[in-house]
């Protein structure tokens, strides 16, 4: 029961601890770019060495909470010659809520689903892909530098549903820029 209450407090607050419906969904969107680092160690890491990667995302207010679409690009190099190198391409969609600590500091937590692509880059099998469904959790702290620019620090915990599930933990840091959504785009999204 304590876990359910904790999840509700994290996922459902809006402007404090009171949840509310957003009357202006898609009013603005935030475009971010972040450096990405895989920080956990599991069976995958016995065979592959993750390199630094890149994450880009678009976040917008939704009817309730916020919704974020993102893509992570992270190369993995085989630790031995017979392990095929690949680029992990993780596309995902996460929904959650923000907790406002001040005018400058926000904490966003969300969860969602995604599609993880193993893009093989070895000379023998270059261009082949394998893909799997994923689920994930995101926790992000934003610090507003000014009205439109934010500094983001976040952690993503994702599970990839391969034959033997793969759990990945990524931390990332970068900047985001806030744009007013053009009217034609709001009409399309609504």
C-alpha cells in the first residue's frame, strides 16, 4: 500500500500535491538534447561495453500531466571479436506529472512503453536489425536558466523484453528549449 501511495504522489501531482486537468494541452513543447550514459552492470555488460550516447526528446502538456516522446542512441562494442557491435536505438513514449519545488526547479516522473532496436554495425551483418518491446520509468529534474532554457538531469530505467529480459539504467544531462506550439500543429495534435 505504501508503494501505491508513493507512486500516486510522484506521478499525479500538478502544481504541488493537487492533481488537475490541463485546459491547454499542447500549448507549448520543450525540445531537449542530452548526453547519455549507461550506468548499470548486468549480463549484457559481460559481453558488450556501452559508449556515451545521445538522447533527444519532445515534451508537451497533455490533457492530464505531460507526455514525452524520446529517442536514445547508444553504441555498444563487443568485448571479444566474435561479438557483433550494435547501436541501441530506443524510441519511447512516456507519460507523467511534474512536481514544482520553486519557479525554477521542477521534478518530472513518468512511465511508458517503447521499442528498442538493435542496429547491428559489424562489417559482416551491417544494417541488420532486431527489435523488441520495452517499458520504462523516467525521473527528471529541471532547472530553469531563463524563461525558455532549462538544464535537465535525469535517470531512465528501462526493461527490454528479449528472450532473457535486459534491464538498462541510463543517466543523462543536457539542455531543453521551450517553444510555443504553432496553431497548425496544435490543431493536428488535438
